[in-house]
C-alpha cells in the first residue's frame, strides 16, 4: 500500500477515535511520571512463566470521563503491619521519585496497604509503583476495592497475578511484571467502592514489600 494512503487512513482513524471519545465525554488520562533511574545495579531475576512482555511495555492510554482525578492524593493509609522504612503517608503524598529513602517498606511475607478514599467512588484506573530503582518482580500482587474497610464482603478484584491463591482472593490470571519508573497501570473498569487494598508477598530479590506511590483515578459518587 502506498505510504501516503496509509498515513491518510491512519490520520482519519485517529480523528474518528478522538471524535468518538469527545462525544462520549471522555478525555485521555494524564499523570506525571518520575524520571527514570540513571542506573539500575540489581540483576533482574524473573519468574520462568507468566511474565509480561518486557521491555516492550508501553505507557498505557486510558480514556476516562471528564472530571476524573487522583482520589488517593493525601488520603489516609492503613496497613497489615508496621512500616520498617518510611511511613504510610508516603503511599499517597504525591512524591513518586522513590530515591533517598522516599519509599515505604513493610515486613516480609504477605502484607497489604489500604487507601481510604473517604467517599464511595467510581474507580477507572489504579497506578502503582512498588520500587523501580531495582528491576524487581513483586509476587502475588492483588488489587481489590470494597466498601467494607475489613474486606470481608463486597470485595471486587481488579488485578490479580496470584496464580496459586496465596493471598486468598482466588487464583489470578494477570501477568507478573518488572518494576520500572512508569509504574503499573491497572484498568479498574469503573468499579465502585471506598477502600482500595493492595496485596503483595515480597519480591524476587527479597521477602520485603515496598511502595513508592499509588494513584487511584476516579470520581466520587453523586448522591
């Protein structure tokens, strides 16, 4: 096919897509990413199976309703254990740099952090950075939403790569992935809830759990 004709078709498709989203009242979700580390010294050790393609991962494009914001910013955080490095407030403080001790560390084994959005909300996307200054794979990552702060009922799982049901929320079908400065985009598909809980079970380098930042994009319910 002639290159000019192909480019013309692509241009038309692009504008048709843009018009479609405009008609639906949706906009491209944009957030600020931290700068990539200058050098990563840790050798990447990855699972033999169920790995996401890397380094072909792209910054995912999400289109969300107008008025969608990061509902997690400066919201209170709870956890399953004490913080051994940093403090829980680091999870939602807006600082994504992750250097010079700018991360939260939790104890070894199965742990979770939980963000209280303060109000029932419709959630379209979650973006999480565990720790990207080392190219690690964090294990048994599960992200869930609920109106119950104890997550005993009405639990909706939006991401799950826990293939063996170690966390206890069912066997997952999502892929393991290598951490980097772009974080991990999770499509929440408009799930509704007030509390967002993120589980992990250590990483391939050690048994500890880390977070630099979590963003939860959505809109509060209008009652």
